[in-house]
C-alpha cells in the first residue's frame, strides 16, 4: 500500500481520448463500478420486500420500520461531503474500497438481526458504507467519461437496477427458506469478491499520506458551501432534487406493504410489483443518459418528473392489477430517467478539482431532507392510510417539475 507520493490518475486509459464502456481500462473500471452498485442495491433493496415479515418478526410498528430505513438514509446523507472530500484529497480508490468494506460489515450484521436495536445498527452501517461508495463511484465515472458522461451514468444506473430487480426474488427465496436474514449472506460474498478485484485492477494508488492534510479543513468546508450553494441555479436544483428523492424514498420503502394493505396484493404479487419498479430502469436510464448527451439535461429531467407524477396518480387511484402495474411502470420510468440525467448535469457544472466534495455537499442536503420520506409515509400510514401518505407525495413531484422548467427558462433568459 502506498503511503505517499503522487497519485496515479484515476482516469488513466489505455489509449488517449478513449472512453469505452466495455473494453480497455475504462471498460474494466466501469464494469467493476457497475457490479459494485448492482450488488450493493441487491442487498439494500431486499429490505422493502422483507419489511412486512421484519415488522411481524421483530414485533415493531410500521413507523418503527420507517425509522430504521430513515436512519440508513440519514447516515448516508451526513457523510456525503466527507466522502466526496476524501475522494478529492486522498483517492477515489481508498474511499470506494473502504465504503464496500463497511457495506460488507452491515450486511453481515443483518444476517444476525433478532431485535430492533440490531436492525437499527445494521441499517446505520449500510448508510455509512453507501455514502462512501456511491459518491466516489460517481466521481470516478466522471473522471473516466467526459464526452460519454450521460451515457456512462445512465448505463451504470441501469445495471444497478438489475440488482434491485433481483432483490425481490432474493427476498422470496429467503422467506421460502424460513428466515429473512438469509437474503444478505450471498451479498456479503459477492461484495468481498468485488473489493478484491477492484484493489487489483484500479491503477490509482491509495495515497494515505494525504489523509493528514484533511485535518483542520474548516476553510475548505466554507469554500465548498459558498461555491456550491452561492448561486440561485444550484439552490433551485437542490430543491428540485430533494423533492423528487423524498417522494422516491417514501414510495420505495413501503410499496410492497402498500400493495398488500391497500390494493389486496399477495406477498408474491407485491414483490413482483416492487421488481417492476426497477425493471423499467434497465431500459429507461441508458436512454435518458444518451438523450441528455444531446439535449438540455434540465428539460429531460423536468419531463421525466411529470411522467412520474402521472404514474403515482394512477397507482393511487387504480383498483385492478393492470392499471396498478401501469402506474408503477410510469412512476418508475420518470424517476429512473431523472437521476442519471441531473447527476451528469451536476458533474458538468462542478469544477474538476473539487467535484467530489461539491457533489458530496449537494447530496448531503437533498439526501438528509429526503431521508425523511420513509418516516413520513410510516407515520401518515399509521394515522390515516398508505394511500393518503402517497397522495401527499404528488405535490412534491409537481413542485420539482416546476422548479426544473423554471431553472431552464430563467437561465435561457439570462443567457446561462
């Protein structure tokens, strides 16, 4: 392990100017990053389909389950900036490997959960590991891909959705074996293999000497806050992103439970509906990424938000299975198209030498606020119903779309 010296550039490729998603060094790194996101999502998204069983087995309320999911999101949120700063100042590699390591510990803990405090500890660890991994892998992708950035972000997001689709099947298999905890054992093994492969393939050094340069970095925090949130454009983007991810997290955490409690779905059908939520992303996200490399990313993100608004409305009011499924697919199509497009736009406007910390600061705000989504749905469902809770999310989507279109309009008027 290197403890000093110059870091090998994270974006080194086999041939100058080559941006390949399949072959060469950039292709190998893209493959490992995509596998990491796939397996991490496989484990994290196995939790919602298992939630009814976890609630029953641990004898907790839906609100308590929502708190566990929210805790994961809060831990994820508060560590966004530190992880991005580490990626900028030390290396992408050390943060990615460290994040995957913490995820391994968290999923291992989940295999042993028999009480509510154990569930809280496990979800907190998942939030910490996810923060370090998911910020740094986005920054590394932006190093590797410039001209094809939207395409790379979209393809990576689509591949990660495969893990989310498989999560529903993983949950069903674990339940058929008699213990929901069994769902996370294969995730631990796969992540361990990815950590080893990433350590071997990545050319970037660990550069641990630079860890000491981060001490007393309050000035960097102030500079980052001023740079990232000093313009009305970025402040509007934070608001739009927060609103749509708040709605996403609220629906995501309780969709299987909503389908069973409000729509009369069996556990198997509810898991299938949950899988459909992610299946559409495999097609939509690469397409939205390609389109965003050609046209204005903000217009595509705003249009996608309107599609999700229509989908959630249909999901709430529909009573038969086919319209409900159509609502799930439309809702997912809009949300899945939104995220890689706007993330690529953020990497376009953030400076190269600070984009890890800048992205982390941006994500800290929207992840922190949107992490309240599951808690909101759990509390409102306990007081009224899941349908009422979901209706409140419609306003979030409408306001997010309005903000995005206004941002594009105001920038065009001012020449931005």
